[in-house]
């Protein structure tokens, strides 16, 4: 295997093996080598504004799972598998956020209509959010209003990812009930 003095002479697999051994410069070279193609991949898949962010998320995920890499297939197969998953996760997150924002907007519209009609029978969104426990409200606010992903929320709140998902599920269920 070549030394890292000439990283261009190394294959992706060799660079990944060095990265697995803790060679930061090898991983940095993989990023330089594959960043533009990854951004182009995301743009080709219809992601325009967030292509660079998704490429970065892919490299973060690649670094996190670098120890699991086995050179049984081409490195790019492993890389694009992760990129595809990053894109799917982002789409799911956007769909959930859009649906929730639509529900909140509908509830706010209905409340505004009720206020204009002279009756205040519809609970407002702020009141429904305040009725949630602090733990649930934090998850909702960080995701919907601050745009954080579940993984980021888990880091911010120092809780497991599954707990974030559970709190969000329960919060949405309670918000729907309060706004109906």
C-alpha cells in the first residue's frame, strides 16, 4: 500500500482502510475526492438547495460508520448507499414537518375564523403547545420551528434518538387531540 504522502495514488479502499485506522488525512482526502460527485448526485435527484448539506451529512455518516466498511464492494457503492439513505431521511423529515406545519396553519386559520365570527371555541396553537410537557414541547419546537433533525435534537437534549421519536409521536398525538 502506498503511503499517505501521495494520497492521489491510493484507491478509495486504501484511503478508507487508513481512515479506519484513525488517519484523519486519509478521510479528508476521501471527502475532497467525492464531495463534488456527491453534490451532483443530490442535485440530479432533485435536491438543489440542500445538496451541499446532504453531502456533508453523508460524510458525517460515513465517518461514524467507517469501522463497518468492508471492501466487499466498491467504496462508491458504500458511499452512495449512505447518500441515498441521507436523502430518504431528509425527505421523510420534510414530509413530517410539512404535515405538522399544515396542521398548525389549519388550526390557526380555524382559530382566526372563530375569533372573527365572535366565538372562541377553538383552542389556539400556542395554548396547545403550552399544554404539552416541557420534554415534548422541546422536541416539537426544536424540530418544527428550529428545523433540527431528530439526530440533532437527541444530541442537543442528550437523550437517545428513540426517545426523541417517541416524544414527537406523543406530542403530535396530543396536539391533534387538543386542536380538534
